[in-house]
C-alpha cells in the first residue's frame, strides 16, 4: 500500500485557499451581522437629531422614484422620540419621464399636521395628499408629527420643513434636490429620559407659573 505524497506547493496552495476562505466568511459575517449591530448601537448611544438636522433627497435618474419616511427607530429619519410612530410621515416622489418635475405623495402614518406651500395654516390630514414639486419653488411645505393632541391642537410634535433647490449633476443636467429639515421639537427634548432602547421623551411645557416658581426657588437659594 503506497502512501499519498502531497507536493509542498499543493499543501501551500490548500493552506492559502483555506485562509482566504476563512477570511471571506469572517468578512461576510461582519458585514451581515456585526456591523449592523454596531451601527444601531452607536446610533442609540447618541441623542436624537436636533433642530437644524437635514436629510437630502435626490431621485435617481433611472428609477425616477423614491420613498422617504420619518419615524421613531426604523425609518429613513429616526427621531428616537417616544410617541412618534414608525413611518409617521412618508413622502413618495415620482418623477415625470421627460421633465424635471415631481409628484409628491404625503402619507400620514400617525397624527400629522400639514401646511401646503403658499397656504397660511396647518391642517390635520388622515389620508394621502399629493403635492407638485413646482409648488415648492420659492416656498416650502411644513409637517408636524404629533404625539399628543388636544382640541385639534398638537401639544407635542416634531416639525419638518420640505424645501427644494436646483443643482447641476455630473452629467451636466439640471436636477432638483429636496431637503427635509428638522425645524423644531416642541416643547423640547428631555435628554435625561433615555430608555434601554435609546428612545427619549419630550420635555415638559413651561408655563408662566412654572417660570415664576423657578425664579422664586432661585431667589431662595441665593438668599441662603
């Protein structure tokens, strides 16, 4: 019975292939499992986006459509605020085939106040409405994602503003860029209210009486 003799070069090749396979599997496991967990944990360890945060929206020239959502922790824009629902606000952009014009569907997934461009006041909407991108030229649309409503008035909300502008892309084409700007968190954000899931609560509404009480407490402390 003869022994199988494996050449040194073949042994080295098998070892190299094994190492590369192991490295490839490790990289794949990192991309599919480890990195998403690290990204989610890093996001949860930071406070929610503040007023001034902006999300840029450019519709791909081939697909001609895009869906953008704002919600709590599982949307394109995560407010990480208690009471905000997932997909609380959904915007669906559909581009005209030959023109740089868009039809925008505004879809509420929770209590939503909406002010159309050139309108004077916000109104609650319960079903989808459409908006033409031309209406955004020189004006903006306003969305208030409400968590607490009383007498048809939002007591707690996150306010976004949708704006548009034009730019020249790498193909020399004039394209429209949309920007969803976080304008306000009302009444405020309580940074000490973070729960184990990284979700925060709204702050309390300050009234004149509470301001007076705070001033009296400050005066008593200063006298002591």
